[in-house]
């Protein structure tokens, strides 16, 4: 490749890929540097591991990590676990399957904040769910369902929002398996569960991994759902990070931010590997 | 005991009748072919036997057991797909193992079956390869092997040779028949290729438009077709309407057709005066007496010459080893009475 | 039970679930947005006692809704156009030129999707402070949106560029066309659906974007999502939140349907990864 062509390629890539790398690269660089004390916005800039050591000792930090991972992993698992049977059911078109597909994918169109509001509205103290349960006679008085300590609301919201995405990825993968291959499995004695475990799952694994990783990263870094519908005694990592920044403590915010990125990366890799092992029975 | 017993089987898809009132018996270790043109219902019948479709009417029994409503995973049948349908993520060995594993066969027995099948099908060197690393012929053999390791009561073939090139087809045809005999399996084979059907089968079921036309050995179908369709579908046939003039002697009848008079051997008297008669082009013997015909087209084929001839403005086909007839010549030929067939009239 | 019967049962139960999952929440939102403040909607009544468009009018006149709408609906198209323009050269290179590392480059373009939104938002703000550009807020948000959503633009336009037929280009060249004319005749027709799709997607993403608008923009710049967030926070007035939610969702749904129609009629290989 000639120098001229090389320069041309680089020139073409600069406004697009170049800017992306610049922005993301700088952002990550600043986050890491600020976590080590540099680029201080209100004080002296000097290298220090103080922020890291202080943060690691804080209980609230540890709890946030646990909590965010809990949300991330469960959201990914629930979304994919729900999406698989639906994708398999919708594999071949039948009367109404297009309508069902569209309805199931509708949450993709709804903004996270709106979803949180709608949900909170429905489960609120005088909301329709409470009214319904009382009308049925199951509850004698309204119950406080919002901001529950186990974060069921957040998990439900995450699954509601992410399942359609998993469905999208898995539908394509499941439809790419030829009918003959599934019929052959059936002919050789495989019932529904065996067909899933031994044919469908191994053949759709990369889509499943992609879905799990993307959902995990999104859920681990969630801010909106947590703030609106989440438990009040726990904070997600993003929430923690924003609150540090709001107080002007950029360095601590950076520590949380870098930790979040690392958890997202490492967690995704672990999740993908575990999924592969369980579905395939071996690493290939 | 009959291996497969099909009684009055019908299948309708909405308004469309794919099969109507099919009844067949298949003996153990028999190789039966379902033969017919596209849309005749042979694939539907195969799917009914394997369990992928449920009949609208009728009963299917395999080995004496009523399996009419039993799903494919529970039937003792194994299917070889036209597309091979090998599991792309499993090696050849794992593909072969799939069925026995489902049946919970012990691992030592599984190994024995795989060794046996891979040896007979020459797949031992391929055991650790993935399907996309195999040639078409090898994939075909894995598909066959996968069915064999199941040791099914009935093995089913859905046009397995249609994706292979002509030379390979001949080879594999012989192999399939050999394996079927060696393992003593009952086989149902679907094809639209009559040469395949004639060369491989113990009996052939000829289907047309969802109905059984005739079930017989290849020789019987060729030399004694019962209906016009069978006569035309298997081999070439010249078919003419005619009138029975009278009996010439015991068992010999004279029939007058548009191109001339024919003597026909028939054990029973023809039921009606109007008949359809047919004979194969190669049955014509060039002779100085006999029916006169003008050669309209000549094609030298090596071991015979194919002639399209015309008599009284009706054209038909004659095949002869003699090469002296040219286009425009008038030839004369006879057909031996044994080789003239009377067909059921309403065909 | 046959497949058909099973399908019917599943269909009915799914429709029931959808009623709960979609229809009820939205109906509640619509009803709440129509509540008239003269009579509050208490728990003992199934429907709001008085319905009016009071909330809608009030929000329009008194709150930051107007400025939020203006902000969102000027930011989004600008971000879309900027993103498209920045993405074009890169997409051209990725779609039509061969060079070592092309696949890696394609993957790297997806980076903004991998870094969590709030991290990008916070440390981009930090960057702005470092560079002393903190007063240049609207521009910063515009820039951030354009770059953040470029992965979509690049992906779509790369596929579009791959679709441009070499023989069309050659024919145009052969007939003596200038660079611009060549572009118009050979490239544009294949690129048009991709261009529309890109503009639409970046537009939608920008309207919905929350993290950057919130962190970088507040308190001066208000977009509809940040306004909704505020309405859900300290000043939680349910009807106002309902109004804002509907304003956010309804145009989005319409735009997404247009996008779906566009993608289906154009090239089926164009995919946005959304919807």
C-alpha cells in the first residue's frame, strides 16, 4: 500500500472513526487519570492512590458494586430466558404472529424514563394495581409497592425494556436454523427440551451471548430506573458516580466510573463464557 | 407379520386432497419405492409414515403397533433427508451418536454401532470432521449412517440422491441397496426418477394425484402396466384406442386400432369392446409384413435407433437395432402378441 | 392438543398480557394527563371525575416545556445532519476501499455503544471544564450527540456504500462525468435510503438521549427527557409527568413506524439494531 493511499485512508477515517476514538479515548483517559488524582478541577493535581484506597474501604461502594452486578446479571438472564421460548414460538409464521411480534417489540420504542413513570404510576399506592387487588378481595388495603428493597421494580423494568432486544437478536438466530435439521433431531428421538438443549441453543449461542452482554452492560450502568423506581437504601454505580460529581468530588466519581467500566468489561466476558459453557457443555 | 400396514390413508390440506384412500402392505426387509411425478403425494405419504404429518383419515401400523397418532420422536422410524440435515455444530461421530444417545443406549453399544456403520460406509477417517468439511457424497453417507445407528424397524429415504452428480448417484444407489440388504432393514424410498426406482426396488408404489395407480415389482410394472398412467410413466409406451374385433384362437384376440390391426394375448376376455392397447417402442420388429409407417425423424442412439414414425397421421415411436431406415422411408413392423398390453379402458 | 389449538391459547394469553404490559400503563398515562385540577382523581373513582386539557395548556404556557421542545427539536436534526456528514468519509472508506485492519476499524466504530452513557456524560463534562469550554454547552451537547450516535450512521452508510454498483460508477466515468456528477448519478441513488435511515435514527436517538443532556446540559439547557426527569423527581406532579411522557413517546412511535416502512421498502440488509 502506497503512502499516498495510506494517507487517503487515514484522512477519510478521521472525521468519523477518528472522532469516535478521540472522544471515547479522551473520556476514558480522563476518567482513569482523575481517579488517580490528576486533572483536578478544584485543587492540586498530583498522583495519588488515596481516592482508590478510600473508596474501596467504603461500605456504600461495595454495596453499590454488589447491587449493580445483581441487577445486571439478573436482567440479562431474565431477558434472555424469556426471549428464547418466544423466539422459538415465533419461528414459523402463523396467524397473528406478526402482530404478536410487533407488540412484544413495542417496549423498544418507549423511552426508559417514560417506562419507569408508567410502571410507577401503575403500582403506586392508589394506582390501578392496588385498586385491582383490593377489588378482587386479595388485599384488604393498598400496599406500598414502590421502591421495594429487593429492586423487583427495577428488575421488572429492565426485563420489560430489554426482552424485546433479546427477542430481536434471538429471532434472527433461531430462524436461521433449517427446518430439516430440527426435523432430523425430532426423527432421531429428541423431544422439545432436547431439541432446544442439543440443537437450538448451540446453534444460536453467539446471538445469545451478544444479547446477554449488551443487556448486562446497560443494566449494570443503569441510572434512570434506579433513581425512579429503585430501592432507596441502595445506590447503583451510576447513581453513586453522579452524586459524587454533584458534590464536586470528581476524583471519587472517577474511581466509581472506572470501576463501573471494568465491571462492565470483566462481567461481560465472564457472563459470555459461562453462557457458552452451560449451553455447549464445553468451550470451543 | 407385516412390517408396515397402511389402511385407507387420506390427507387433506384444507380443500386440497393430497392423498386419498391409500392402502399398502410392506413386508419385513422389503425395499419399497414410492414413485410418481411432482405433486403426486409421495412426500406426503412419507411424512405420514415418519410421523411429521397426521392423517385426516386412516390407520398406520408399524410392526403391528398403531402409530397413527404417535409423534416422530417416538416412532421407530429413521429418515434420510434430501438435504442431509446434518447437525452443523456436531462432528460426524457426534452426528452418528445423536440418535442412540437419545435412546439412552449404553456407551459401549454406541461405540460398537458407530464403528460398524463407519466401517461399512467408509467414514472412519471422517469421524472427527464437521459437516462443512465433507464432500456431498460423504455428507450423504453420514446422513445414511445416522439413520442406521438407530437400528430402526423402518428406514425412510426422501429423494436422497437428488443433490448428487450423476456418477456419484449410481455409486450411492448401489451402496444404499447393499446396506439395506446387509442390515435387513425395511425401507421406503421416495423418488421421481423411474430408473432409480426400477433398479433398486423389490416393489414400487406408483402414485398419481394422491392415488395409488399400481403396486407391483419393477418387472411387472414394466411388462404388465394396468393403467395408462403407469404405462406412460415407466418407460416409453405407444398407446392407442381400439376395438376388439374377435378371438383368433384361445387366448389370442384381434384388436383394430387407428394405425392397424394387432393380435393380443390375454388370459381373460376383454370386458368391453372398446379398449386401450399399448406396446413399448422396442417391441417393434422390422419385418416385410406388418404395419406400414413413414419415418418422420431418426435419432441414432448407439445401441439402438430411435425412430418417430407416422401412420394415418398418428405419430408414435419405434426403437430398433437396425440402422438402415432413413427419414422419409416407409418401414413395416410387427409386434409380438405377448408384448401388446391391454389397459383398463377408463384410464 | 394440536399445534393450532396451542397457538390459539398462547395467542389469547399473550394478548391478555399485552393488555397489562402496554395498554393499561398507557391508558393510565393518558387519563392522568387529562385530569383537571379542580377535582383531584382519588382512589375511589375508576375514571378521573373531570377531564380537560388543562394540564396540557398549563404546561405549554407556564413550564419550560416550550424551551425544552425547541431545544430537543433543534438539537436532534442538527445532530443528525452533523453525524451523517462526519460519518460519510469513514463509511466510504469502510464500504468501498480495501485496507489492512478494516474489520478492526469497523469494530472500533462501535465503541460509543460499549461505554456506559453516564460515564461518557460525566467525563466529557470534565473534559469540557479542563479545556475551559464549559460555557459552550449547546455546542458541546450537539458534538457529543453527533459522535455518540455515529456508530449507527457509519454502520448504515457503510452498507449503503457497499451497495453502490461499480459498473454504474464506471459507466458515468466512461461518459466523461465530473466527480460531482459521478456522485449524483452513480452513488446517490444507492445512498438515499441509507441517508434517510441515518437521519431518522440519529434524530430519534438524540430526542431520547438523557445522560449527556442531563449531565452536560443542566441546569441551563432543558430537553424533553431532562424535563421529564425533573417532573418525576422533586416536583412530582403526576399529570405533568403524564403529559411529558406522552409528548416523548408519541412522536417517537410515529417516527419509528416511518423508519420501519422506509427500511422495508428500501434495502432489507439495512439494519439499525433498534426496532
